[in-house]
C-alpha cells in the first residue's frame, strides 16, 4: 500500500513540475531571478518525482535483506 501511495505522489510531483515548467517556459518572467527560481522549483519537482520511487525501492530492498538474514 505504501508503494502505491508513493507512486501516486511521485506521478503528481512529475505532472505538477512538468506543468510548471511548461508554464514558465511558455511565458518567462522578465526578471532573471524569478525565472531562475521558477525553473529551479519545476526541475526540483520533476527530479523528486522521478528519484523518490527509485530510492524507496533501493532502501526497502536493503531493509528486507537485513530482516531475512
């Protein structure tokens, strides 16, 4: 069950990050600091959505191996 919730939240993070990225790139701010901030937030959301399930899988496999030994 935890894995399904994690996958849903990861998909939401990727979707929202992607939408924010498209929005930022389609109408960029004239202020370079605001543009950089928006791009960083979008990239972080997409990266978190992609990396979170991979890290969860890695660390749950490690803990399952320790329990079985």
